[in-house]
C-alpha cells in the first residue's frame, strides 16, 4: 500500500514539473515573439524616407567639398536639393545643416572675392591713384541704412530661374548665389528714395499677388562680371521685413526680381 502511494506521488510530481516546463516555454515564446514584434516596429519607424536619404547623401558630398575648400562645387551640390523638400516633416535637421553649409560656402567665396579685388587694386598702382584724383569717391557703405544690410532670399522661388539668395555687406559688397552653384559679385551704393508706384509682390501674404509700393531707398548694384548696373527699390513690408524689388514685370503678370530679408 505504501509503495502504491509513493508511485502516485512520484507521478504527481512529474506532472507538475511538465506543466511548469510548458508554462515557462510558453512564457519564453511569448517574450521572444514580443521582442521580435518590437524590433520590427522599431525598424519600420526608423526606416529613412527615400527622398530624405537622397538629400542627406547630397548634403554629405557638399560638406566634404566644403572641407576640401571647393566652395563653388559645394554650393552646386546643394543646388540639386529641392528647397521645397526642406519644409517637409522630418527634414528639419537637413534644413538646418543645408543653410549652415551654404552660409559657410558663401563666407569663404566672399572672402576670396575681396582678396582678389584687393590684389587687383594693388596691381593697378599709379593708375589707380591717378583715377582717385580725377574721379569723385563714392561711399559704398550702408551707414544709416543697416536695415537693408544682410541676407535675402529670392521671393517666388523657381528652380528654372538662376536666383537663389542675395547678400549685401555693410561695405556695399554684394553676392548673388545661383541655383547652379555659381555666384555673381558686385558693389552697391544706396540712397534715400521717395519713388512711388513701384511693382512688387505682397510678400506678407506668401502669394504671387502683386502690389505697388512706396520706396524708402534706391540700391544701385554694379556687377563685376560685365559692369552692368541693376537698380533695386527697398522698402519695409507690412510684417516688418526688408524687401528689394527691381519693379520690372516678368512672364506677363509676375515681378522680375523681388528679394526678402
């Protein structure tokens, strides 16, 4: 009788052990399944937008060109990124890096341009001095007009047109960067203006709606490449931004060049 009870007890212990093992196996399986699901979800969440990945690759090339001192080529790489992408969700970090790199390139290009102009003046020697004695000096500095000094963006951006951004330094040095990575350099003079009826965009609306403005200043730029003069009329928009317009029509009902600071 005792032997039979011992056998029954042994069978019971084995049964409990088996059930416990099954429970642990089920728990382990459930844990593994949950972990796999989480990994899959994480992988899906961190997967990169193909367009973002492409733009990041372009930015990386542009950054390396900047490190190598190839600033024009770096800007050319940047120009292949569609600026409309930078306003999309998830492109915030790229947008910050894009404009920081572009500003770095422009800074070095402007420095090279100034050095080139200084070298050219030095080489002119006596001729330059003679010119100064016979030609009235022009003050290119924007003293008293600091509101119109700084970086401007081309309003009503169009990738088919060359203009990208414009920079006016306090000494009147002007740099226009273009969508193909090239740049134009020039020198500007500024004076007060009361011109009225000048064509511009209603920039405070973010639309292509045109309007006529009352100018506060007139900015005359002489481009180094061809000695061509270009006149812009400056004013302050309703939302407080400084705006430059050439007042000319483009493609029928648009304005040729409007820059907003």
